[in-house]
């Protein structure tokens, strides 16, 4: 038996995500991942980027156990033990600064308070030239970008009324309140987007 969890979606999107991440962050970087989930992204990216010191986190004990199991099996020295961070908490409870903060598939599968906490924390924890990267489905100009995203949004809200696909403009506005500027929107597979925020531009 193993505590490792796995998601088929990770295998499909991890390559394109890595392509964006390695372009927007330096070869040597301190990285904080919020809502790491199973930990598959952490080990995949850390293996490809040995100069990155990757700090995973997740509020769920089962996720943290999975992250630890993946880390132990991969034997990567640049993946730290996972922290129990709840992005919706008043304080993320971690000491910065970080060159890169990553949140993959978090914003839509969490209450809006978690996005507020993510932006508040990023504004406090990023280096002067630090970058915040978020990935997932988003609405644009109030509308869904694909019928599949609209159906996904409905299914999320059926599971938890506080979840849902957010509009890029709303996320950008909150980021701006904490000194972060939306620098780039990258079209990703399966109607997802990468949003890249920075403190002082690239």
C-alpha cells in the first residue's frame, strides 16, 4: 500500500505547465506551491529544475501524505516536506521570500477567500522581482471560454456553492490590490489558462 495519490489530468498538463514555469522563473529559485494536491506536479517540476528549492503545501492531511510519499519515492533533494497551508487563513504561516509562487488548479476548487489569501500572501512573500503563477479554467469578460468549462463550473458549484470558475478580471483586480500585475495570459490545453503575475515586470 502507498499514500501516493494520482490524477490523470496531471500527466496531460504537467508538460505545458513546466514550459511556462521554466520561462518565467530563474534557473535557481525558491518556490512555494499552494494547494499541491497529490504532489505530482511538485516532483515532476523539481526533477526537471534541480536548481529550484520547492516547498509544497496543502491543507488536507491525505494530500500531504501523498506529497511525502511521492517525494520519498523520487528521492529528490529539492522537494521539502509539505506544509499545512490554508490559503484562506489570515496568514499563510510560512517565511519568505520566494522567487516563485505556484497555484495549480486551486482558484476554482476553493472558496473565493482562498484566492484573496493567495494574493495577499503573494504580495507579502514574493521577492521584488518575484512571480505568481496560477493555472486552471477561467471566465473572460464574464463568459466561459468553452461549453465544457461552463459544464465544469456547474458541477463545481453543485459540489460546493463557494467553488466555481472565476473571471480573469476579478482575479486581476484582487492581485492589483496587493501590488501584483498581470503580465501574461497563456492559452493552455483543454481550455485552461496560465496567469502570470509579477511585482515589477520581467
